[in-house]
């Protein structure tokens, strides 16, 4: 899955599962599973993070991006 996370996400969705984007280390994965969904780690990318600044608290930007 690490080499192609999009492929894994597409597989989950094709199986009818719902995925929830989480920041590793801070999300209670048990709650996501209990809700019948699959936790899916959100990792930084190579592009700009301008949209992230408006969506996430500042301290997460330091850790996650």
C-alpha cells in the first residue's frame, strides 16, 4: 500500500467501504473502525500547502506537512 496509496483507496471504495482521512498519531482509529469506515493516513506531498493552512490548525502543519 505504501507504494500506491491511491490504488488501495480505490480498492476500499470499490468494496463499498468509506474512508476517512486522518493524520497518523492523532486520530483514534478505533472510532473510525467502529463507525464502519477505514482510516486512511493523510501525508504531506510535494506541492504547496496553501489550502491546508485554511483547513488545519497551525500546529498540525508543523507536524504533518
